C-alpha cells in the first residue's frame, strides 16, 4: 500500500509527527517537499533552502520511521504528483488542508484515475490552543511540541475590574503556561443595555477592537495588567500585541416570559471567533419595567436601588440580588472559559 503527503517542513514539529505516524503504516510513502519558489510563495521569507530542508527531513524519517520506504520529491504547486500518480492508495492531510485532497481527487477523476483514500489528521494544538506551526517556532513563541516560550497574552476589550478579574482566573485554568492580561478600552458598538443577539454583536466588536488595538497599546499606551499562569512563579508584562482579543458583553435574553442577564464572551485570534456564555439569572420584573421605561441599563437601575455607585465594576447586580452569594467576575470567568471550548479540538 502506498500513500502521499506534502508540506514545507521548515521546522519539524509534533503536527508533522502526527502526519508521519499515520503515513508510517503504509509500505511506501511519497513526501512532497515544496520547492524554494513555492515555499516562499506560501510562507514568505525566512524559509530554509530546499536541500537543507530535504536533508533534515530525510534524517528525521530515517531515525524515527526506518521501517517505511520514503521518497522525497520536490513539488512546485499544492497538488504535486498526487493528482497524476497512478500507484497510490491514500493521501494524508491535516484537518486544515483536507479540502486540497478533495480537489486532488477531482483532478484524478478527470484523468480517469482511482480516487485516493483521504486520511485527515486532527491539528496538533500547543499550550496556547493554537495549531503548532513552523512560523511560531521560528518566531520563538513555541517549541516543536507547542510549549510556550513566551506568555500567552489576552487583550480584554474593557477596563472593567470584574471583567479583568474574571479573565485572570479563567486564563490560569485555560492555559498551563504563563499568561498576560492587558486592558484595552474599546467601544462595543451596541446600546448600553443590549437585548438578545445584540449582546453577542457587542462581544464580537469588543474582541476584534481589542485585538486590533493591542499592539499600539502594548507598545506605549495605557494598560499593563499582567498575570502569571499556573506554571509560572513570576508576573510577566504583556508582549507587544496579543494572542487573543477578548470581548465580554452582558445582555438581557428572554426565556419563558422572563428576562435573564447573561454574559457572552467572544475570543478572536485575528482570523476566527469562538463564543461562550455564562450562567444567567432572571431579573426582577420591577427592574425590567424601569429599564424599558427610563431607557437605562440594568446596572444603573440596580445601582440606584442598592445605593452602590458603578455597581457593574464591583460585585455587579448579581452580587446584590444574590445577597453576596455570587459575583460578577464569576460570570465573566465562566463565559471566557466556555468560549475556549471551541478551540480545544476535542472533536
């Protein structure tokens, strides 16, 4: 049985090892190694020369998978020999590059060749819940196993203390490495008292704005709230920029004739969002009536009732209404933790 896989392989890491583990079950494997020109087109500058990458790859394969026959071939496009090679049984891809395998099978069909069995390997994730990548290794952010060499930095789209406290607690549970929290004052782009899906829009807007502004703020603007992760004994100042932009927004959602206060969190990595939400509680009907009649956000209404100024920056309405049993920071912590579930790659 024969298989094929491909890549640039500029820094061999655990993501590559997962591909080779699957490939090693075959008798012979063609490894398409990108040419210098194609590698620069895909990855930009800073990629080692083809011969250097080929030598390191051959040595790696011989050392770790000597029982399999490996043939390293130079490729100048994303299809390589897979679209035209006849004696092939399978193609091994990552979950990220699986669509290319579908295109290859379409080309094989047009060429009257049998389709390849597609073996898709889940992405190998590092301590930062991002895919392990050669770029991150080259930049000194992670090692080849995805272990962070620099703190994971979260830019929180707010200066609200309960949001920052919740984010610190969540970060220590989410990441098994050092973390940095920085406050980035941004606008949510929604009303002061959002209802329903407007709440989610506000969280996304905050996350995206915090991510976009973080580099300038970290370089010389406001905010330097830092927190050391569970595997670190010291506090780290946030690095320039951030790994994730975090947006936390509370809003009122209608269920079963009641309105519930729920916090939504959006996590933005520069390309994709993931969402999560907190526990919720039904607000008193008298509070809802005042919100609608006076056009005030719930926090202002509860502040007046409780006689506590800026209650949202303290224990929050939930702290007052639960007689101190619950705290606003817990809602923010829960929402952020839940927003990361979609990045953990369990399924």
